[in-house]
């Protein structure tokens, strides 16, 4: 027995100490036998072939981020020379080559172990809609494993492999993560190529990634991401290195009137405890009416997108309908009663509903929701194959329709011992932001890894200095995290580096005019002023010109001295700009000043 947690950090240490990847492969297959769940794999690679792949890696290469790392893929993703079934034997074919993403992972040094079970044609959130024996939940066999990426999640939950690939249209990369106490990363649509993937809804699909930690999932995502000109839905998405999470984020949660747990008070308590942790860390929690998001979610199985699922299996549905799982056949069969007119009406309706969510999302940095509202057992699904599945998608079905990225991650176990899980959601391209916050939340909410009993390793230190392609910019006002103009940084690819203060040579003014209210940072003689709160952000050099164009006089960029004596480029104010301004230096922070204005508004209104 080789009792090593298969986190990337543990494997890296082992390989640096001289452990052979063939020893890791042997341990993978020992764990598969020990778990003894024939429902996990539809196709398990021959051990000798994997040992040969491990031997071909040669000497340890730390430049390959996944060197010697075992992984599995959902069986609607191609691997060269292996069958792809999408959990339908009548549909099966042998793949001629690896899917684009699988090839990139192999190039990064990863070792493919096999192909995993799923809800047939990726239609379901429960993991039991397969003609093959369904896998058992890694944490509790009485609970459904979650779908459609069931086998991929269970394999990671047991610690058999370090990470796995699923897919996600309606939540298939997030719901199984919650049910198996692991991380589920659903990236921005188009950042992972769909070449070599059997689609469910091609316009909404993405490959997803399961892992034991956020850092591991994000590392695999970085290795797999890339523009693919052969995939019409591929997008050029910048996948940045992880950075520290800003402490003052505006995080939206469903308000008391719209949050839904279907009577599961323990799940509600778990979610409230996690929200409290975020608030304690400095986040501004904003309750929002989630009705518009639920309205979007309902569109996923109406009209156009049911018909889109039908395009994949039209021939089977027509010629050999009995080859399709009865529940899948029932759901996709609804497409036969729809017309092209119905599809366009659905598309128009989605656009109208999405517009209602825009002002809500524009006022926030991200959302935090329960990954699932409650738990369902295998017995529950036998009694009602559709209802529990639909309720599992309460907080997942709207995400791809709104082009958001998502991260489901474990938090501390519930009072009854079942896994706790929340999902962080943000706009397309903000994968790094939610991953950074996810790492911080992992630290705040201790939990075991999957069903392994292993404790989470300490994540690597964040990069807190700018790269050669970036410039560090200090901001002291509305561009700080959680404030009105922060989006002017994040939309240009800015990333938070660290918080700091100026030296004691500075005065801070609330400039005359507005709205909006603007701060002015003015330097005086050493010791003549105060230390003023700053945030330092890294901005791509290519974006600096556009950023500067939006800065009105008397503000501009200059050199700012920090409390430690170092200097950084930052916002400064010309002295003439302080005419008629209010000196607020004693507060030491523009954020404190603005909070004071907000607190005073109800009083002013009452007067």
C-alpha cells in the first residue's frame, strides 16, 4: 500500500523525492480494486498500457505541471483508440484521436486511467440514468452520486485519481462535486475546446474539471485551456495565474424571499454559516431577488435547448428508440412537439429574461449560492426520476445560459455529517477571481477531501508582484475592490496583488463636484500627513492606455510612496484640485469615508 494523497502538491513532493510514476500507477489500480465499484468506469485502460505511458515520461520534469498525475475522463470525451459510448452502447464508436483537451493534458504529463460512467448523453443531474450499473456516491452510497458526470466525480471523491474531466450544461460539473465533497470547476464557455466531445447542447456545453482542491482544479484548467480554431465555439479567454482575492468584494446571495432549500433546514444553516465566513473576511454581502435567475433556469428544458439535445441523438430516437434510456427518451422526446417557431420564441424569451439579470450582476463582483438545495437518495429517484433531478438544478441551470463561470467547492460538513458545498459564480472570464476566493474559503471552512479522510494541503503562495507584461497600479478610491469603478480594472484583466498604505506624507481629499464623488491623494513633506489605504493591482501593459483615457483631471498617474519606503505607480491629484475639497485624511481611507456617507443618508432623508 502506497498511502499518498493524490493532490498535485503531494505528488510533486513525492516525485522530487524520487518516487516513480509507475509506483503511482500501481497504487491507482490498487485503489480501484479496493473501492470495488464496477459502476465508476465504462472503460478502464489496461494497467500495462498506463505503466508504459508512465515509463515513457522519462526523468521527472517539473516544467510539466501535471507530470505523472493520474486522471480520468467522462465517457462522452474522446481518447485515441478507446471507445466513446456516452453511456449508450448503440451509439458507441472508437475514437481515432484524443479530444483537444485530453491531448493538452497528456502533453502536460498527465496519465489517462480510463473513461467514466455518466447519465446517458449527459442528460441528468443524478448519475443513475445509465444502462450500465451506476456508480455509488463516494461519501454515502445511499445518496445519488450526482450527474451527469457521476463516475468522474466518484473517482476523485475516492482519491483514485488527482482530477477528472466531466462536462457541464445544466450543472453536471457542479452537482456531483457537492454530493461527493470535492471541487467542481465549470469554466467560462469556450475556454476549453469541445473538439472530441459528444455534445448535449453544443451552444451551452463545456468540459468541466473535478479535483480535491481548488488549486488542483485550476492547475488542470490552465493546462487544458487554449484556443482551438477547429471548434467554432472556442473563445480566446485569458487564463491568468491565481492571485490573492480582494478582501472587499460585493457578493450577492439569494434573498430570504427567493432562496430555496425545499425544507432542508440543515442545508440552510450550512449555507448561512458559509456566508457569515465571507462576511467576516471583509466581503459585502448583498441579498438579491433570485426570481429572474430561476426564470432563466426554467428555459433550459423548454423549447430551443431540448431541441438542441435532440440533434445529437435524432437517428437513435427515430430508428432504435429502445436504445435510449427511458427517462432520457422522455425528456429529449419533447423536442418532437416543437417547431422552429417555438425555438425562436424561446431564444427571444431567454434574451428578455437575461436582460433582467444584467443590472443585478453589474452591481456585484460575484454570486455565492448553495450548490444544491438539498440531498436526494437513490430510493428517491426510483420513486420519482424527474422531480429530484430538476430540484438539483435550482442553482445551476441558469449559469451557462447567462454565460457565467462557476466553482463548486466543499465547505465544512453539515451538522448531520453530510458534505457542505457552495458555488461561486461570476461573469465570463472571471475564473481566476472565483478560484482565488475559493482557495481563501477552503482555508476558512475546514473539511476532509472527498471521502478519503485526507486533510487539505496548504496552497501555494500567490503571485503578489506584477509580471513583465503587467504594470502595478495603486488605487485609493472607487477603483478599489467592491467599489463602483473596480470593474474598470477587472474588465481589462486586472488582478489584485495586495493591500497596503502610503507613507505618512499624504493627504486625502474628497474633491468638489460630482457625482460621482472622487478622491484626491496629494503628497506633502515626510511626516506631514497620514498613511492612506491603498490596493495594488496588476494591469496588463496593453490595457494601460485605455485605462488612463478614462481618468479625468486633476487626477493622473504618478509615483506613490508606500509605508515600507518602496514606490509604485498610482493615482495622484494635482494640488489645484483640492480647491473647495474636503480634507478627509484623518479617516485614512476612501472606503471609510464612503461608508460614512451611506450611513448618513437615511438621517438626511428623515430631516
